[in-house]
């Protein structure tokens, strides 16, 4: 196992793993915020995750959850 000594990551595999872990972290944070009924915070976290990777369907599912559960949301926000 390669030890990280504070240097920048340059290998593609390391960068992909880091991105994947960050996306999972954002998904877990969004789920926690949704359970606490903090929908706007959850949506901000999801947007950060989408900035990293727009190919993760779970991020779109969580975003739809936020919009669907928030009482102030409009139908146009789902589009």
C-alpha cells in the first residue's frame, strides 16, 4: 500500500479514488441532511458532488428527494 506523505496526487488511479470517496461522502452528508429536514443544505452538498462527477445517478436521486420533500419547492425545479 502506497503511503501518502503530503505530496500532491498525480496518478490517475489515485485521483479517481479520491473523487469517488468524495462523492460518497457528499451522498452520505446529503442523506443525513435530508433526515434532519435541512433540504437546502442537502441540495448544496449534492451540487458540490455533481461538480465532481455528473455521472452518479444517486446524486440526482438525492437532489430529487430534496426538491420533492421541501415544502417551498416548485415543480419547475425538478427540470
